């Protein structure tokens, strides 16, 4: 019984730090700001209001006069944005700029990065989720200094009141009589009581503010996963049963498709991580999603569901599910569904070092180099795919991207879905790029975005020397990486393991 409870206790801890991804609060973006290639990292302060640290690295040799950054909060009714801040060049690195920006309200922001240089002016938009996930501790030294200052002010106030009542109306050099001294002591006592009541009231106010802040700490929407038999196979049903969603409370907005799907659902077999699935449930209603379950190996699975709200707020729902030995046949719910690690197929996700053999005979290689991977340092997530002849393989877009990477820590406390543009959601980026002042009716922007996607088609297959994902691991430990590409209409999954070292 205790063993069965352990995964649920671990997941309860995960939900405390989950946001757009799990245990990975920082935002990584790599793309174009007009004619300039940039890599942007936004480090979430973890508190709101809070000061986010933003770094902008120029990836090409263009001469640049200045770099501007501006956080724009999701609010279609906002008439004009405030003036941008100037990012300062980091000493010793002519291509790196940094700035600190206040995120004053919880929710989704679009950080505009503007590069002004010899090639003109270019702008990149980076979606950022501002959520409060922790309370900042008061440093002991600072607390001691504040206490000492408070005692000094308290005693000083009593002294001033006592001196004023006892001596204020006397001529210089005249000693106060016993009556004045007694009145001064009474005044000091009354002042002490008033100040004590004020301090108690302030303490009560502070505790109330702190309790309200604790209550407002971010948590992802609660979700529940169940299985049911259907047509000789099994259907996996995911329900968003959180009252914040079902009651449409707070700043609720409907979901918008990301890469053509309202939900991206990932299943990872607990502890062993030798089975994995990337599915796309279809909505039965606004809170229930369903998909056919592939014949995965039996065991306990962690489930991560990526969704994007019309406000641009992206989050990952976390739950768990016990899967028994598969029966019947699997009828694919969506052509983009993919899995690896089936019962009795021999197709299991296993550690393969830097080379992973794909199911069509091609090979995926991780160009990780010999340098150890260290926490909060650029990770060498660069991969190449070669065909059976050893030539660079032709890759087809998989949901609009040439590659997807899913990274998870062995204990499940870190989960992130990466693209070549980084951790940002394409749907979140589109909501900021396409929003208009008239988008005050919930669902209006989502409808327009869906219409814009109609008629879009993936481009033809291309031969690309390398697929890279900008990212830095948030904590030390053992990680598994699944890299997904598409060839000849088949989704292929490469599997790699990584050991991430702490900062020396």
C-alpha cells in the first residue's frame, strides 16, 4: 500500500512547481528578430510582483547599436505599452546583453526584444508565463537589523513622548516637579500600549497578506486519467476536473490549438522510463479529452498534458495512471500519435549512449561532445539523422516542426517539451502576435487563429545537417531525452540518457 502511494506523493510535490513545463520555470527562445538571429533566456523570479532576468545573445556578427526589451501583459484592452528598457551589454562578451524587468501581474506576458543595428530594426516576441511559485525568505541578517531598528524606534518614540510631556513647557534649566514626571510616565505608558496595538494590528495585516499570497501560489489545473474498454481496444480519458476550470472562474479563457492539437499528452513509464507515448486526445466536451491507448507495457505511468489558453498562458497538467497488460488492437486516434516501448514487441526505450537506432533502420546521433552537462549552462542538444546508407536523412515536418524533444528527470520532477525555437509554445506566440484591441470576447481570438491555420500545409521533406534545441537543465540528476522526427510519413523516436552535473 505504501509503495502505491509513493508516486502520488511525488506527483503532489511536482504540482507545486509546475507551470508551462514541470520543474523548469525559465523560458528559452531562439529565433529571428528581423534580420538578426537571437537567443533569449527569461529567468522567472518565482514571485509576483518580481524581477525577471533577461539575457539576449546575438547569434550573428551584425553590428548592433542597442537592444531593447519590453514586457507586455496579456490584455486586449490595453491602449498602449510602456516605454521599453535598454538591455546593457555584458562586460567581456560583446554579443550578450542583459536586463531586469518587473513582472507586476500573474499571467501571460509577451516580452518584445528589439534589436537596432546596421541591418535595421528587428523584433522578436517571447511568450513568458509569470506565476508565483514560492515565498522569498527573509535573510537572517536583514531580519536582525530590522528588529534592532524597530526596537530603537519604539524606545525612541517613548522617550520623545515622555520628554515632551515632562519638559516641553519648562524654561531651560528648570527641573520638572513630581507632578510633571508622573504625567510623563502615564503618557509613556499610554503610548506604549498604542504602539503595541499598532504592532499587533500590523502583524495581523501582514499575516493576512501572507496567507492571501500563499493561497494565490500557482498550481496547475487538477486532472484525472481513466481507462475504458472500447471496440476491442482501450480508450484513455483525461478529465480537467478542477473547479477553476469547470466553474470558469478567475481569468479563464478557452483553449487554442498548439501545433494543430488542443492537447499534447505524454505518457512515461515510471522509474524505468522504458515506455513512452506522445498522443493527441480529442475533446469530448470542454473538460474531457479522449484518445486510443497504444499497447504500452504494463506499469505505472506519469502523464503530462500540455495545453495553451487563449490568453497565451501555457501549462502542463500532471497526473498518473496504472496500465495493465494490453488487450485487443490499437486503432490510432490521430495520425500524429506515436509511441515506443510496446508489450511483447521488443521495441523498448533503452539507454543507447549517443547513438539511437530508429524503427525504420535510420540512425539518430547525439552530438553532445566530451564536456560534461552542467546545471544552468547551455546544453548540447544537437542531433543528426542519417539513413541506412549513412547519408543525411530527409525529414518531414512533424506538426509543423522538423523535430520535437521531450526531456524528463528520473523522478519526474522535471518535464519539458522542446522545439527548435526553445521552450516557447507556438500557440502562445501566435496569441500575442495576432491579438487586437477588439478581442475582448472570450473565444474570438481562438476562432480567428483556428481559421488562420486552415489551409496551412507542412512543407516538403528537407535534408538538414543538425536539429538543435536551446535549453539548460534546471537541476542535477539523471535525465531521459526522447527526440521525435518524421520520415516517409512515419514518426520516429530516438532515445538518449544524460547525467547532469551540479554547478562546480
